[in-house]
């Protein structure tokens, strides 16, 4: 008779997501994953197939729980004129909150772009899709303000840069996001 799962899959994924976000895929050992999820190695592998399977579930969770809710107002139809400034303000506040915690910094996907997984076709596609979605959302925000596509490209670059540098310098990340907000008002 097969045993039933006695854990909450979403809680396990959330624990692993925090671990991968904090340490990166390469630095997260199996024992780190066991500690973060509360599962044994065999339960992790039986449920997710591999460390990579758990990472993929963590990335999907990150997109569903973190990225998509932040971008939703920019992707609304119609996009409110305040959506882009609101997004940048929320992102700046999130970076500030990260600086007060010791669990995560910056963007899980952008951090993964510089890991050993960056050569993996599926990971590259996820990161590329994320950046394209980000740029599409920001473009909708700039169009709602009657700004140019060049402005959208610059805003996207500012956000990517801010979320990348946030891993080591939250103040610089917030400064970049605030500069982008000032550009909107110019």
C-alpha cells in the first residue's frame, strides 16, 4: 500500500524557494534542502524527482507568488496611468524590506542567470520569458503615460539592474528605482 504525503507541498516549495533565493541553486546542498523543507532526501526525490525538479517548482512558485502579482496592475486592461510609478514604488519597498531580513535579496531568476543553470535551455527560456514579460508590462505602463518605447527600455534596464545589484547593495537598488520614478515625472 502506497504511503500518503504527510506534508504540505506548497510549504515545502516555499521553504526551498527561500533557500534557493538566498543561497542560489549551486550552493544549496541536499542537507540544506532537507533543513529548509523538513523533508528527507528520499521524500524530496520521490516528490520532485530531483533537486532540479524542486528548483523548477520553486521558480514557478516565485513567478506565481512574487512576480505576477507585482506586474498584474501593469498588465491590466486598460493599464492605469499610475501603474508604472506604483510598481516602481512597490518594488523599491520590497527591496527595502529585503534589506531588513536575512533570507532573500534581489530577484531569484536574475540571480540564477549567473549560476551554472544559465546554460540550461529551460532555465534560459524562463529567464528570457521573465524579462520579456517585465518589458511588456513596463511598456504598457509607459504607453499609459504617453512615453516612448525607449523610456520603457530604459525602465526595464533600471529594474533589471536594481534587482541584480539588490543582492549586494539594497541602497543602490532603491536609488536606481527612485531614479526611474523621477524619470517618469520629468
